C-alpha cells in the first residue's frame, strides 16, 4: 500500500514508519521541516513539507494513496495554560478536519483512514472496566477526544473505513512516559503518584505500532479501538515493577497536592484511573509482542544510551558507495568544517576488522582526540566503528548498505551514551543531540553532492 503519514517524526511515528517499511509499504511522510525530517526519519521515503493544520499543497499528495495514518498532535505533557490548551485542541481538530475535508474532494479516495485518539476519552473512571462502548468521561481531555473523534469519523461519510486508536500510556526507549520517569528511578528517587491505586492502561511502543499497521492492513478493524496492552496495572504496581527491574527502591511518592502544584490541570493525566480492555483488537487478530509489563519494562530498561537511525538513498552502485565510506581519508569530505576533523593515525592502510584509527576534532572551542576500532567489516554490506577513547561513555556507529532501485541505501545506526551517569546524561543530551543532528545534516548534504539524489 501507499501510506500517507502525518506526525511521522514523532516518537510513535518513527516506530510506525520502520514497521511499514518492514511490511513492504510505500510511505509518504508529511512534516513541517523536510530538512530536519531527512535525518530524523528512520527509513527512506517520500517527504512532503507542509503544516497539517493548514490546507496547503500537501493535500494534493493524498490523491491516489491507499491509506492515511494520522498521528499529528501537540504533545500534552507539560503545564497547561489557556494558550497551551488551545494548541492541544487545534493541533488535533484542525489537522483532522483538513484531512476529512480533502477526502470529500478526492477522485480516488484512500480505502482506510487510521487516526490517533486517546483513552483520555473515558476520563477518570476508578475501577470501571472500560471498553470501546463505554460512555464518554468528563474533563478537558475527554472533551478533546470527543471533538477529535467527531472529526475522525467524518471520513466514513466519504465511504472510507475509519479507525480511531485510543492510545494508552506509551512505553518505549528514549521517549514516551518513561523518558521522564527513568532518570529519577535510576537514581533511586522514584515512587508512586498520588495514592497509587489508579489504573494505568499502558502499551509498549512496538505493540502500538503493530496495532496501527494491523488496522491499516485488516478490513475487519473499524471504529474506535483501545490501543493498550491486555494487562493494565495500578500505578503502585507499575512503579514497584520498574524499581525492581532497575534494582532500586521506590520510596519517594509524589502526593496529589504536589502533582497539582507542579503540573496544574495536566496532573489529571497522571492520576486518572483507566482500566481499559484490549479485547476488541485481540479479537480482530492482533497478537501482542509485549502483553506483560515486566517483559515490556525489562526490554526497555536493558537498552543503553540513545539511538540515532537514518537512511539515505543515492543513485550509485553499492561497491562505489561502500568503497568511499570504508576509506578513512574520505571522512573529512563529509564532516563539517567547524569540527576541524583530522586523521592522526591508522593501523591498517585500508579498513578491515580490527583496524584502529585516531583522529582529532574541535567542538565548542575544545579540541580532543578520538580513537576508534573497526568491527564486523563485510565488504558491500556493513561495518561498525566503536569508540575506544573519546568524549562518550559509549559510541557505536554501524554503517549498512543495501541495493535498491538501481542505487544504494546508506543506513546509519548510532548508539551512544554520555558520561556523567544519569545526571550528566539528562543535562547534556539535549545539547549533544542538537550537535549530532547538525553534523549529520551536513553529512547528508555532502553525500547528496558527491553521489546525487
């Protein structure tokens, strides 16, 4: 299928794109910043620049697509004020309305429209068992979800199979709910929120992506769907399991009064109780990869550091591309001048498994040497460089190469960890990520100049 995706650069969107590519689908990604998206999207795909909240030329790209996956929306995390609440509403309602309006005017309409929604639809419901037929709750988020779904299901008037995925608490590496929770828990400063008796309907990121793609591919999936695991837990149980996996105590609760003081009205997300059923999606044939919380948390917590994953296609044979990247003297050509990159030594004339090379860099006025070892060297397939000495606690960069459409896909996967244990990593990562994105934007531009696009 040709799938049009909004919100593709988000935490959920990137995981979905990766799964769509694995399933063999063609992807069109809508983004406000095409240059930034080119290094943040994990797969080669068509990138369309535009704002989903405005009716612009991007709408023309909907003509002839088989499916639309709508994930765009302002992040609800953070303290709410009147302006922020308006943006939360606008980002969902107006973007969805633009899509459903466009559907009415398309000559060739998509066969399926899958949109994000949220279990905030149900409000705070205590110990009630909630399924897709449960009544609408009360509060700001419930009102947003109701208005949002009203727009989503307008697509049915155009004869399009329509699905609203009511997403629960998303758990994943380097994003979602755990992005804020893991640092204090790793420091032994975690604990329950409020009373801890509220139900948390959680879902692993991989299963959420799986459910979204399952909804695209299967005609028996329609209407509202609870995108949650089949095993909700109380907040008390959740925090205890997380602490146990990290081998840390969970003895620092955040009382309700403190949550309200810090987060204001947004604290309702943290203390609302929603015991939500996943039975409808299971009956529709979806099989969970991580149905149990312990396994889901362990696989996330066992991952070390942060990850960058990006791809670039060039119209050049794979042997020429691999030869260029496996020659150290070419590194300077794709490295930004502001880094003052210079090779100092190399143990072998050409890269091979075990080659050690040293180079110098200058960043923010500080010069340092970096020593790396080449690993897993497989000509025209892949190789990795691993930091032996340098500024990171961990740096492992895997270069992979694939033949595609008469050219070559260059895939970069970087796993890195910053020094300074948890506090150092939390404080420095935002700035380091910006530097890395700048470096790889330059690198992408130079590769395009050298090999074409």
